[in-house]
C-alpha cells in the first residue's frame, strides 16, 4: 500500500472517522503512542486551529518525523511530547477532551496498561472520551502482551480502571504502513472515579 493512500486516509477518511467517534473542533486530544502520527494528523485536522493534539511517544525519531510531516501540511496545533516509561505526562489534570490509545496497548504488560489507564483518567475531563483500538488481541494478529487477551478482556480491564464502555465503532483504520478494517472501543470516565 502506497504512501499516497495513507496520506489520503490521514487527511480525509481518518478525519471523518475521528469525528464519528466524537472528536470535535476546538478540543484537546491526546494521541498516546503516536509514532509518526497516523492518528495525530487526522486529529489535528478534526480539532482545527482552535484545538490542540498532544502527540506522545517514547521514540524521538518518530516524533521528529511527525513534526516534519505536520509542518509540511501547515499544521501548527500538534504538540510533540517525548516520554520515558514510568514518567508522568507533562499535561494538566482534567485538561484533555479525548485520549486515543490506538494500536499501542499490546506493547505493555498488564501493569503498564493499568498505569496508562490511570494516567488517561487523570488527564481527561469529567466528560472526556477514551478511545481504544485494541489491535493484536488473540483473534487479530496476536502479538506481545495481548496474545492471550480477547477484545472483551481488554474492555473489562479498562472498565476496572474507572471507565464505562460507551460504544464500539468500526471502519477503515490505519495500521503500520497500511489500512485495514478494525473497531475501536469508546469509554467515558466513571463518575465516582473522576472525583
């Protein structure tokens, strides 16, 4: 699959998909584990100049590439955040409208995922959206720490971390250097967890 097709998805279909899951103009969105920005770019277009996208990754080279790509598209609303494992995000509590955990959870063990869920709960506003693309579970190209987990297992794990399942939305999603059919799970913060 060529870069032209991915580029078209990022600036058109990806933007429409993110709006469908609930991303709106003017919002603050976090793309956690963003790599080269396959979701940061469409999120930046979806929120517009009034919004901001926090593109978070531990790979400085990938963030540099994202910065160059964003610049070539004239996007000035992407904030690159380089993190190291175990460190708290440099983002204020309850300041983010939506957090994307897309195709990233399989890199973490259960404790690592729990820490990420808790951090997402901290940064999300009370009405915030947590959207998860649980790629690489047991029935979808199983990999790493997700090999023995089903989508329902991931859903329960997130619910136990203070979130309430809201919806499952499917469509064409970016994965590595290509596109595939996939589904994301949307969650809201559980009321008692946000106090």
